[in-house]
């Protein structure tokens, strides 16, 4: 794929594409059109997702209104209680959550939410952004269904600058008001098949949705363009294994598109020998990595191949937080490619993720390497990667998917 074409796609999709939104569907239709321009027939497949419309979301601290955004799907309630900043998650610190509205650092993950419920918190506050940035952006977050399991307490998200002021001023009392309508909506995967000589196939994935503030050029229209470039190549090149391309919706909401695909295609997954996932490639800055959720031998294979081609790759064995994980959880070896930029040159999940951090020529170079890797796998007499998940990766998957708590 030519650099000019790549940058045009970034320009055409320079808008927020939250999972389940009309904008996400618009992007799905655009990707289908891009396939059609290559003479390829892709299909848009809908799946159900939780949605919500917030009518009221306010946070009052010691009688002063603090700008916030309410958590989607966190129910409707009005609570007033003492404010508590949870600095540490030791047993004693958690015990002080009882009857309080609790502010935490970072994301509201599964285990911290369970800790809040178990210790009697009545509401929660998170914060994002950067105290050193000029903006006062606030991300629109949600209480994911697999996190709450139907046990909901109201929550809001604020900017980091305000969070600092709350602690500096010894905030004492908090009041959260959250009113919203919750309902079932639709998100979409875009699926394209290129049949091979045999009935086994390789799945290539990339998500095309973004977070609430982000145009998602880097994360992850880049990966979406990447597998489009691979499809363009193999539309005309022979391949022994079939190739299935899935542009996944609602990845940013918990890998929902990949999870939905895997749940709906249990039998078909038995024919999948490998998942190749692209999530954040082609950035101006940064190093190229390959995260292998597979036998360790694939790591060495990629290292040898990168040396052979003179294309630097940092390969390692781990679970990557992307659409590869649901496939790996089904026992399918997975590899995720990314170009990871330093945080001071490109960031994600915020308003700074635009095409300004992308380079068409670097995208083309990254895509060429991914094509070369796919070429080896797709034309192998037998895919060399063992279709068996090693025990250390099973444990990491259990931790990532919150089936087991990380003892660290």
C-alpha cells in the first residue's frame, strides 16, 4: 500500500469512533468500501453491546461543583458521603472505604472494583489526563458489565488537575448524582475471507474503534490499514492457508468484537492455526515489537526472521492487551505486532492521537514486514507454530481475563 493512500485513509477516518456508536458503524462501512475498491467482498457483522445515555452527571466536593463525566452503565443514583482517597490497596486502607465515596488512581479494573464493593464503598471517582498538559480533557468511561456483574455503585471521572486540588485542599464530603438510560445496542465487526488451497486458515485482526477523546489514528486505524494492506497483497498472491481478516469493533470497551467473534464461531475456530494481530503500527517514533502468546519458539522464529530481513523487532512471549487475547484464550497461538512510541512522542486514549503522529512511509515499511511474515505462515506446508498454549501463557491469560488474581 502506497504512503499517500495510507495517509488519505487516516484523513478520511479522523473522527471519534466509540464502540457501538453511529460513527463506529460509519467507519465499518468505510472499511468495507476500501475492500470493495480492491475487488474484495467484506461483510459487516453486528453483535450486541451494552449502551447508555447519561442525562445528569455531577460531582460536588465540599459544596463546590467539580467538572466530571459520569460512568456509562453505572446505574442511576444520588449518594452523599465522606470523601476518601485510596492511596494503597492493603487490607487496612481498603477497610477505610466503608460508607465513603472513594477516589482511586488509574483505571477502574475488575479487582479494584471488587475490593471497593467488598469493603462497602458507596461511590467512586477516577481521574485521567496529565497535570502538566494544558488541556482539561476528561475521558468518557464505562463500568463494564464483566466488572460490575450487575452490582453497581455510581462513579464519575475527573481531570487529574482537579484530583490534585482535592487532595491538596483536604476534601471531606462528596456528592455524586448520576442519571442515565441503559439499553442494548449494536457494534460491528468487518470480516473478509480469502480462501486458500486447504480449509485451515490464519486470522488477521485489528480494531478500528477509538476512545471518547481520540481520533485513533495510531490506536488503531494504523492496524486496520495494516491488515487492509495485507489483504491487498494476498488478493493477488497465492497462499496455501486461507486468510480471514477481521476489523474488530468495540476493542476499547473490553475486546468485545473479538470476544463476540470467538463466541459465535467456536466450531470454525478449530480450523484456525494462527492469529496475527496489528495494534498500533507505523508511528513516526518508536520501536517495532512482536508479542507472542504462544510457544516460546515463535519468539525465536521472529528474531531470526527480523535479522534475515534487516528489520529490527523486539520479540517476546506475553499476553498483549488487544484482539489477539480472545483467540489465544481459545488455544490459538497469537502474535501481535506494534510500533511502540515513547510517551513523550505519541500517546493513546486521548485527543493527541491523530494522524500528526503517523508517517505513511513508516506504515508501508511495517506493513511490508508483516506481509513477509504472513507469507511464510500462509504458504507453509504445515504452520510451524504449535497449536497448543503453554502453561505459563495460560496462567497469564487467566490473570489478564480476571479469572485469577495476580499475586504480584
